[in-house]
């Protein structure tokens, strides 16, 4: 028997794992490129999540890989969402926002609650049981809230940072935007 796919759906099924890996690689490369071209971050404010995140237990390798996939898929989904709205430009990953969002997500994971952020950013946040968490479920929740949708689609937002953490059997996502 030949190992070539017989139909387009068979070919797409074979390519699906590679697409997921490419999305993660794209998110990482974009983050590193942004880090090289972004000025150094300002010092964290006490309430930006850094003190709340003390005691955060780093996930296992497999869990970290899944969290990174959620981050990459969420970024791609936000890009697609904004691309389909007239007059709204893309957002770019920003190292400073990524750090703030990650610290805040870790703080949420430690305290088991979503908290306000004391930073000059627009933010949305969500959490789901770990077994249900994926980028599309989280984004769908945001899109069912007019207030969250306004933040995601605000044309003034040009930069994004996405924090993803796990704690208390939940996945915590914080999305920070700036102009």
C-alpha cells in the first residue's frame, strides 16, 4: 500500500500536527524578535502580578507545551478575528506586555482568582478547568461578552501580551493590550 494520502482531508489530517508546531514556532520567533527590538521593560509595579505570583509552581514539560500551544493558538485567533473586521489592524507581540500578562496570569493561578491589574494596559482575563481549556473556548467566552469584545477589537490596540498559567486545576489566561 502507498503511504500517500488519497484525499484532501487525508492530506490535511497529516499536516495538522505540523501546523500546530509551526504556530508555536511562529509565536516564539515573534516574541524573540519583538524582545530584540523593544526597549527594556519598566520595573514591575507591585500589583502587576509579580508579588501575587510568588509561589507559582512551574508546570511539567508536557503541561508547559500545552500552555504554549494555547498562547500561540490564541494569538493566531486574535489576528484572524481582527483581520476580519474592517478598519482594525493587526496586533504585534510585545515582550513587556507578555511579561506583565504572564506575571498576572501566574498570580491568578496562585490566588485562584482573577484580579485587577495595576498597569497602564487594557486587559481581559479568563479561566477554565484545565481539561476544557483551549484557545478557542477561551476566545469564544470573550466574544460572548460585549465588554471583552470591545477590548479585543479596539483599533487603537497595536501591541499584545498573552499570559497563560495553570493552577488549582485551571488554566488562567490574561491578555494585555497597549497602543
